[in-house]
C-alpha cells in the first residue's frame, strides 16, 4: 500500500531530478570578465549560484533607503570577438534593461532620463557566445519526436551538449553623486534544459532576462540573489505579471525599452523561434510613440484658411 501511494508522485520527482541533473551536467562555461565599465571593482565577493558565477557587493543600508531609480540602456563592451550582428546586440542589451526595469519597479519608483534619481543603474555586456542554431534545431526535433512517441512520459529531452551560448555582464548602481552602491560581475551559460532557440542570439537573449532579475534582486534587497529566500525563484511578483504578458509597465519610464512579447513570446520560445521574430525590443517603443509633425507641416497647419 505504501508503494502504491508513492507511485503517483514518482513521475514528478523523476522529472525534477532529471532536470536538475541535466541542467548542471551539460552546461556551457561563461567567462567572468571585466570590461572596465564599473566605477571600481573593490571588495567584490564571490557569490556563485547553482549554474551562475558571480562577484557582488552592496551597501545594504543605502540601497534600502533609496526610493527612485533611473535605468540607463545596456551596452555591449567594445570588442570584436562577439559573434552577433548589430540587431542581435541591440535585442540582447534591451532584454537586460527591460527586465531590470520590470523587477526594480517592484521595489522602486522608476524615473525617466531627465529626472533626478536616488540610484542610477547601468549594465554592460562583457562577453557573449553565440548559439549553434543547427544544434538547437536538432534538439527541437528530438523533443518533438519524444512528445509524439511518448506523450505521457514527463521526462525532459536534453539539448545536445554542443553549441550552447553564454552571457557575461557587469553592472552597478550609483547614487546621484556617482558613488557606487551595488555592483555585480555575472556569467552564465545555457545548459541541457535551457530553451533551444534556432538563432545566433537565442541563449544570450534568454540569459539576459536571468541577469536582469539577479541584479534587480541585489539592488532591491542589498543581499545576494543566490542565497536565502531570493534564490528559490526567478519569477516576477504577481503585480508584474501583466507587464510580463505584454501589458503596460508600472512606470512609463520603462516604456523606452518596449514591452515584453507576452504570449507570442512564450509560444515562440516553445517552438524554438529566434527571439527577434516575436520581440521588437526598443524599436517597438519608438514606433508606438506619437510622431511629431515636421516643421513644414506644422507651419502649413498654422496658416489661416482663405
């Protein structure tokens, strides 16, 4: 009888165990690099997670006293060995900024570029390894084949352990006087249970959201996002779910990074589609903003009618 009671739970336990084992076994190694974009690197302490390497520091008292934050656009460090084109770089960088803006808005008021803020947040991508789109396509095919052949077996199909992408980022939060209040140097690679996107920037794009969430936790709490209660979930708060599904962000200042692709983004990820097919990034914000009439048209509109 005891064995029978355990059987219904076994598939779930098996799935969790398989995911954990595969995730830590087949993982790309990301370099923990510094690009010199931070005000300083003093007193950074090791704070590694299960699949993340990081160095962090935080002035907890000053972070908790802060009320307003300005998020500056993320940039790629100037280097020639990152195998992304300009559009892919923009999409990955924007995904970091947008995720930070969403997560920080759960704790702070986000202000626009022309407003004063208690904290100014800026991230820089220091290194990124492209995803092998062919290997991702093969992984997607294997996953589909398993779903057709064994639809009732809840065991994940691991990605091929080749061509996995990586992302390395550094970021800091400075006060209005320029003093550093929080800093993080972060690196993570895709693993065997990561979403297999058939795109050069597929893994870097997904990892961008993970970094944004981790750094926002550090700034919001003044504590490591890889220890304690914060380490158990990377999900946004209930209040942020509408924005994550493509709705308007809590603060208008976050609109500069565009809106999350929402349901179409989740479907696209499940199908392994390139992120650029469903996410227009900051370009969406520009195209949706009201267009100002040209000086010639404005002048004509002011002419009295005869």
